C-alpha cells in the first residue's frame, strides 16, 4: 500500500491529510505550534491520535521519539560510526531495531528489519512536486509507524544538512 506524503508536513502548525494510493484520507498530520519542542501527531480519519512524534530534548545526539498511547514506541537516531551520513537506526521499545538508509534528502530510501524490506520511500513514482510516497511492502507492517519513521529521518536529515 502506498501513502502520499507532502513535504509541507514539516511546517509546524500546518495540518493536512496523507492519502492512500486510492486517494482516500488515511492520516491527518497535526503540527502542534507553540510547543517547546517539535511535536507532530498522526491522527486517524476519525480524529483519534495514532502516533505522536516529538523532538527529544537533552539528547547528546539528535533524536526523535515515536509514541503510541502516550508511551514510547521507538527512538530514531542517526547511526553512530556510519560511513553513510544517511543511515539511521530506529530502536523499538522492545529492543528490536529497524535500519533506514538511502538518499534521505532526495526522498529515496528504505526501512528494513533484519535485512527484510518493510517500506520504500520514493518520489520516483510521482509527478506531484513536494510529495513522496511511502510504499509499505509487507501487509502486516504498521503503516503509521513506517510513515512516522520516514517523517522523523527526513526532519533530522534536513536539520543536519
């Protein structure tokens, strides 16, 4: 399943819809303005908060947390000792890790678990400017989590670069 995400998402305070490949509203992005740290919420079409993204404060390395039901679900950080600048590690609350690598700023990268592709992020399929697709490859994968991971690494890469 592909989801279409606009880069406008990075403007805190702006709200807009992420659509599925059939053009249906899948998630509402709610950028929380006037907060001490960057905060975004991914909401279901019914208004329920599915995922909250927060910039991690007082961290030695840039990091963002992904929360579900006000509990930490994952932490996203640039991979230490990576020769590739565009390599990130997602540490889940249960200790498992996802790898994110590719050309983040070009919106051409992958999210993998133990060498298995979970999602591919790309602008290649689209003609719409400032939009990229999150193609969730596995049917049993958590689409909201994978979209949140894509948003986090893009935000972090833009701040670094």
